[in-house]
């Protein structure tokens, strides 16, 4: 079994070298290199491995280039490189297999959300954890965002009394939201759909805010904007298969990978290795995920969640209202007020991982965040939110600090373990089953894992 070089310094491997992994590389090789060594990369695509090795070199920190391995080399990599922890940033459908193999090979695991995409994957992971006694952390970075932590503190303080219900609306705009319909996420077997891939973030927040477990889920939704059938119904006419080689600069829904150096090098110049096309038309055939979703979730403690997700909004952000026996708390976050082009003629795909940008002068919606508490028989008052810096509302930097360093006990309990990952993905898995059957689904009937890992 690999062991760390000393009590605090650990050796890491990154499994999956797509876009998300870059932030882990920067954190490990720059901010936390005194306590962490990035020893290896693993990916089936040699072109992306080339990109990541150059990324380490270009950071200019003197870190030695990590060793590189193919997708069949999980066990060999962990043994040869004496890996203490693997970081999983591979596509969602691959999580369960990678996690199980890594655990049995003797490494702990840090995985991006979602934990996995289906009930069979959760059972395999839970069994491997029981068999190996290893550790698994799910990186719910939104817990670490000051605005979300502030709402958790407010609820825990009893300011709204006993929570009776939560209303949660999340809107993805026509740049970021559309992007899920261009890439591997568009096929539900790959991602579990947005209920699993994206909304597991949101369900985890509610589980954490309430300190409770979801019990029953009823879902409704469908593909109502993107996809070939919707395009034909609206008379959009013939569409190119992809944005880079056949697209038009006048069509904002088409993505030209040549316009972004990272996208060009990570995907366009490496697609000959594996055939993966990153720039498919969002109005093309083959999309099997939903773009409009609504759920009702009952919690074990008695509260109910009303949740909605829209993936073609003109602005991006979320609104949360927490109703309780003593009042109501409301959190509104505008991550991008409008999809507008910058000076270079382009728009950042995901506004949550970039700095705030100024909107148009005539825009009535402005980027920002606001938390308001109103107790019964009292006027509303705004609750201060600590200033945040960095991606995902300030959550990324705090997450990496908690992952890679010894930190004091957290009274907010932001670190997420396997039970939290299971609870979050359970809502999406149950929601997908409800979409298929038209019926409410009891989570305990899904059989998502045994023993201490059972999500409730």
C-alpha cells in the first residue's frame, strides 16, 4: 500500500486531462507544492497528456513533469508512482470504474461531482470502500462559496426557525447551458443528464443547508429547446454538424474551437486520437438529456424542496428561498447578467469560473449576490456576505485549501464524504427514474449502497 513521503506531504495523480483538471494542476504545482507532489497523469488521449505536461512546465515553478499513463494503467501507475491520492476529473460515466480500481489498488480518492451516474455505480463504489477501508472525498466546491456558507450559517442559527420548505431555481444561459448540449454530456448514458451532472451540485447544497437526507423524488421535464426536433419545429432550417469546420461566426450557438487556444489544443488538435468532437451543434440529432427540469423532493425531516433548472436562459445564476416557522431567507445570485460578447468577440463558456464582467449600461440586471432575512413581524434586512475571490463564487480556492492541507475543524462541515456524494446523486438518479416512469420514487428503494454509506 503506498504511503505518503511524510506525515503531511502526499503524492497525487490526476485521472482525466480535460478542462476541469487544469485548476487542480495549478493548485498542486503552484499554491500547494510544499505539501503535495503531482506525480502522474492518466488519460486515454496522448494529445491531452502532452498539453498537461506543457502546462506544468509553463507554470514555471520548477516542478518535474508528471509521469504519464494510459487508461488501462490505473493500478500500475499507483504502484510505480507511490500514489497516495488520485483526483478523478474524467467523464462522469467513467467515475465508478476508476474509483473502484484506485481504491483496490491502495489509493484514496478525490472525485469531481457527480460521484457516479447510476445506482449500479454507487453500489460498486460503496462495496469497494467497505472492502478497502480507503477514503473518498467528493469536491462540492459550491459549499465553500461565502454566499452559500452564509445561508448555511443563517439556517443553522435558527433565524428562520424550523425549515418547512425550500424553493430553488437555477438558470443556465445560452452560452454555458448550451455547452452541455455540444459535448459528451448530451448523451444521458455519459452524464446521467443535467439532473445528475449539474444538479448534483444544487441538491448537495440543499442537503447540506438542511443537514437532512432526501427521501422521495418526483420529476418532470424534457428536451424542449435544444435538439434537432425542436430546431425543425421552430423552422431553423439546415444546421452544420459542428461549429469549428462548418460553422458561421454569425451563429452564437456554434462553438469554433479555433477561437480559444486551450479548447483548440485540448480538443481540436487531439480529436484524431479518439474521435471526440467537442463542438457539436446544439440543435443536432442524438441529444438524449433534458434542458427543462422540475422536481419535488421530500426530506426525512419533513421539509420539501421545489427545484427547477432551465438550460437556455438569457442570464445565469440562481435564486433560493428558505421558508421556516420563524420567517424566510432569500439568496439571489446573478453570475452573468446577459450573454454579451467581449472585446475579442467571444463569451466565456462558464461564468462561475471567471471573474465578474461589466454588463451593458442599459442592462436592468446586474451581476452580484444578495442574502435577505425576514422574520415574522419584522422588516427585511440584508445579511452581509464575506467578499469572495476566485472561481465558483470563491469556492475553488477554499476547497483546494481543505483538500491539500491540514486545516482546523470546520464548524460548517463543508468537506463532503461519500455519504454526501451519495445523497446528492441519489436525487438525480431518482429523478431520472421518475422521468422514465412518471411516478414518484422512494430513494431507499434504489439500493444505492449498503452499511454506513446508505444515503438515507
